[in-house]
C-alpha cells in the first residue's frame, strides 16, 4: 500500500514537471519578501522621542524598555515577536499597564497605552494570517509605530506640564 502511494506521488511530481528537489520551499524567514527596513523607513509619520526627563523615569520601567525593543525590531522589519506569540504579547501589555510609574500615571497616558494595545493585537493578527502579504501588514506596522510615538508624546507632555510651576492668584 505504501509503495502504491509513493508511486502515485512520484507520478504526480513528474507529471507536474517538477522534481522532488524543485518542490516549493516554505518561507522560513522572519520578514516577508518585499517588507524591508527601507520600506518601513518610508512611512510618513511624526516620530516623537522621549524627553531626557522622561527617559530618566522610563530607565527603570522594564516593560516599557521591552516594548521599545519590540518597536525597534519592528522598524528593522523583524516580525518574530508577533508570530504565534500571543501569550507573551498579552503578558507584555498587561505588565506594561500595571507597572506604569506613578509620575506617568494619568488618564491620557493610559488611553495611549490602550490604543497601542489595540494596534499591537491588530498587527499580531495580521502577521499570523495564512495569506498575509506585505501590503496587508504594512498599515498595521505603521499604526503601531504611530501609536508608540503618540505614547511618547503624551509622556513628554505630562512631565512638561508637571514641571511647570504655575502660581495661581
């Protein structure tokens, strides 16, 4: 029986004009064929970096630094963090919100974290689709980058606002 099945498979391969060595190979790389660092660098968005005062606060915020690493990898077109990694992504987001430093804890920053959470989950679902193409994933990557940038901007604004000493009459 095994011989017959093997023989049939061999006949099918020969009749298709392909040998066993020419069989299509499954893509094992972390990036999609036309998704590259250069493609991601062409995205049109304003990237806000952290103010030095905010950087001091976030140095000890381990989960933010982990998120920053994920975003840096995303800018390099490395999508490995999002491939079938739901539990780790979920833990990162939960811990990120729970470990928010008290000086940065505000409704505006929390809402940016929730928006970023939504975009991260969306990108994860896009990356894990069986028929994912670079064209379908690129908008998700851009949304994550914009959300992360908006989080940075909001943290900068919060610290700037807190450092202003306004005397009320």
